């Protein structure tokens, strides 16, 4: 579909390439992530302040822990509670994990990203729990007149050999040390685990499904009223003048109207009244940051910025391709939102923030307050996908509250998200591989991208300031570092180079972010499509080829198991096919096998208000993520990651036309829906040889996107080079107006209920 073509003298069907004896793999020099990866970097940054986290045991014997990361649905409050319950010998329901507010003393240790939470906090949390356990046992030994070594703990009750008992709550009252002192503790062996490694339902599951879970918009902050923003028709346009401010201020329920840096803010008694007021505003707008520009214009920029490939084309020995990846929204299910109460000399913020120290700093700067005068409370969020690394809503809420002189409960409209929110950058990937005497002797990849915004730094002010330097070079340094530490080609392909070039240092043109899995989905999708081509060139089955060339045992292990579970190679009807792909990152590896149906009767099926097209009918996911804290949570994360990868391969993208994105709300954004989901989904979490946990929040995306693309290529006989595959005209929706910036509130919500 669309885009640039492929230069290769081989058909996609297995065995269609000219006969060529398969040679031996040529070892590749280890890439940087094989020695030191992004998670090593993030963990080492967090280590100096990891001793500042502590566990409190109350008078009832329950444990409390303020997690310096943000829960956005990935289940870290559950897995963290499991770690603490395991080390303290407490029932899981007696461990209470909350989210820590912004703490400047936790330098580099309050950033939620890179699937790093459990990797970096696992040992510090265990140590904190073990220290608490030792203090409780020491106190009990004195109270019971027994040796510590003779005491046992079960369910939060300490017992001696004579049957005397002391509950944790009683011991806690005696255990608080008068001074800070250094202690040594012994952590539980994995063989002693009774909670860690067992499938556990999420501790917040009941609240989530019954509506009792508290998100930012559920908070009852005195005086905080609904607030929304009227936004420019152009991307990042700003308000010049409100022509009818007095009339809008007099509308029912409206209390305030004011221009803020991102538009015109309206405060009212209800969100419905906010919507009515936003739609009624008559605003003169300044131009946006990409006036008149389209996706085609940005693609031309990217191609001009592409770095050259070093190895020349060598006729029939060369396999190459160029791939285009369009912008796609990073919107979460929960709208972007925050609560702010700004006073003359202080401010308090509530919101879902994955870098709260940076949020605190940026709000302070916006309000011209000392950072210590801004309190930032972290609230659980309904998704993130990198979106909540940025404090856009918190800063907007602070501006609005200051302008109004009143607390606000600010929420973006659904239409605001894909049009003015954070997006995954548009990118191209060029690959050239060389085959000689039956072996792959070189593999080059040049990935060119619109800048990814890393101005959140490492979650604190210093690195955020560096990333935001006016030249853009600081941000570029972060981009290059993240790419270098995360991208790994897990095959022995001789001379391997993977290079990133970001096309514009002016990253303020587009609102980008580290959308889930950052560079990896696009990079791996391009990689694995070419890997299938290489297999065809050498007349090898794609799985056999990958196993022959794979570098690591963990990759081979997940690949073999996925091929076995997914029945790789089984007979399939014409127009349908299997596809398989692997990805190695986050201290683990993932293999995904899918089956796709590209037959006309499936592609052209009609579903009301749906983007249909090719249908993935079956998915098999196998992951080795190190020590599995909660296998059930891992399976849920892999299912979500698969949905992301499927959408990015087939249907999910943003159209940039005339300086703005056309998509508005989820009915325009063709993310994975029920009618696109596979009928059969299976995820297996392998027992690992690693004693440490790996990352899981993003681990399922890249291999899923690549597997779907590979299956599509095998089913249609045409390798896709533009993603999402269903991106081109005609649009599947009629674009909503840009003035007013949001549609009317729906009044027919019950029309389609059966």
C-alpha cells in the first residue's frame, strides 16, 4: 500500500528465490544495548536516592508505601504490594501502596518510563521491606525475651518457640529507632517465595470496575469547577483576541473566561456548560507552528535529512527497502486533565504525572513562584503511552487558576487530544542488507524521524533544562542516547549499523512524546520485514532463518516456543498467512506469531462506524521478562501491547493536512477495536533463568507490529512500506470542524444501546 517500493529480486513466497546455499552466520560485534542498555542507565541514575524510600508499618500491622512512580494501568501498585508482602510475610490485602507526591530529594528517581519501574525499584523495595521486618523482629525479641533467630512470622504475626505471639502492630510501636543507623539484612531466596511469581488480580480491580477508583477528575477539591480550553484551528496556534468575551462570560453557568498561552480557558458549573461556552467563543488566532503543511511536506523533509547508506548496492546480492511511518496519537483513554488551586504565594496541583518533579518546576516557572511553593500530588491515571511524561494539563490548569483567581478542574475535550496532543513522530527507515555466498554479511538501517520531545529529561529540573536548550542540541542528545541504548538487532548479520537522525531541532513544531516503546515498533517492523526477505533469498523458512542467525539464547527460546504454540507452518487458505517476529529489549525478549485474513470478503466487510480491512484472527505471544512478579499482570500488559502493535501496523495514524491533524476523538482515530481484535489470543510467560525482573509495560508492542506486517506481506504477496497500511485516502471519516474547536455534546448516547 502506497509509499516507496522495494528493490529485491525475490518473490515473497517461500522457495521462490533463486537457489542459493545457506552459509554460516557471520558474528556481529556486540551492540551497545547488549552490554549496557537504557534500563541500566535509568536504574543507575535512580540508585543514589533509592535509599530514601521507606515502608511504614502502622498500629494495625499494615504496611504502607508511597511509590515514587505513577500507576497508569500497568499494575505497578499491585506488583509493588506483592514484593512488600513477600518480604514482610504479610497478606497482600494488608499492604497499601499509594503514589508519592513530587519529591525533589528523589533526584532521577521519580520518572515513570522505559518499562523501568520494577527493574529499578525491585531491590530497593525489597531492602526497605526487609529492614522493616528486621526492626519488627528485633523489637519482638526484646518483648518476648527470645532470640531473633528463633522467631517466625506468618501473616504479620511473630511467634516464638513457646507459642507466644506478637502482632506486627504491637511490634511496630516498639520498633521505631531513636536514631538513624546502618543495618544489614538478608533477602528472601526465590525458592521461599509464596506471593511473588503467583498470578494475582490487581489490588485496584474492584474499584476500577465499580467506578470507585479515584482519577484526577474524581477528586473533590473545594471550589474547583470544570474548566476547558478553546484551541486554535492550527496546530499550536495561540489566541490573539476574544471578540465576544463578555457575552460568553454571561452564558448559563459560566464563571470565568480568559486567554492563556494555549488558548482561551472557560470555567463553568458543569463540563457541558464549558463545551457550550467554548463553542460560542469568537477568537482571533495567531498562526500555528506548521501553517499550511501536510504529511507529504514532512515526508519530503525527512527524506532530505536521511543519512546515506555506507555499503553500495551490489546487484542481486542486495536486499533493501524504505519504510514510512506516519504520525499517530499518543492519547490515553483518560483525557488529559489536572486540578489546580493557585493562590497568591503558592499552588497545589493534582494530576496523573509521570515526571512530577519536572511538573513542579514548570508550574513554578509558569506562575513565577519558587519551586518549593508548588505542591504536586500524583494521581493514578487511566493510561499514558508516554503522554503523561509531560505536564501540559497541569501547566494549563495552573495558568487558568491564576488567571481566574479560583481553583479549576481542567479537562481536555476528546477532540483536543489527536489534534493538539502528543503524537508519535513521523519517521522513515531505510535498510540495506547484503547477502554473499549464502550468508548475510551486512545490515544497515538509517532511521530518520521528526524530533521526539525529551524535555522531561530524567524526571528532574537539571536534565530537563539541558534537553530544552534553545538550539535543540540538548534534546537531540537525549534522542540519540535513547536510540543508542535501546535499539538492538538480535541477529548475527556481519557488519551491523543502526543510526538515528532527527530531521528538525525545532521540536516545538510538533507536540511529540515517547509514545509507548518509543523507536522500537517502527525500527523492528522495518527490520523484520527485511529479515523475511533475507530468509526468502536464502530459501529458508522464516523461523529456521531466525533461529540460525539469532544471537542470544533467550531470543531462540521465545521464538521456538511461539512457533510451537502457534503451529507455525500449518496449511493456510489463499489470502491468509502467518507472520512471526521477535524483539529483544527491557532485559527480556518477546516473540509474536499471528494469523491474518486478507481475503476480499474479510477486507471489505462492513461494520457500522468501523475501519475494517485485514483481520488478524489469531495471536500467540511468548515472553521471557526475567523474574515474573505477577504473571497475570504480565499477560494483561502483553495483550495491551499487542493491541497497540496491531493498530500501528494496520489502521492507527494521524493525517496532517493544511497545518492541522484531521482526526478528532476516538471515532476518527482507528485504534484497535473489537471488530479488529483476534478471535484467539494466547500469551505465555516463560519461567526465566534470570533472578531479576525485566520490563513489561512496553515489551509487547514492537514484535506485535512487526508480526502483523510480516503476515500481511505473506498473505498478499506485497511487502507493505507505509504504515499504517490502511492510511491512504479516502478517509474513513468526515473531519469535524476546526471552528468551533470541539463538537457539540452528544445527546443520543442511548440510540445504539441494545
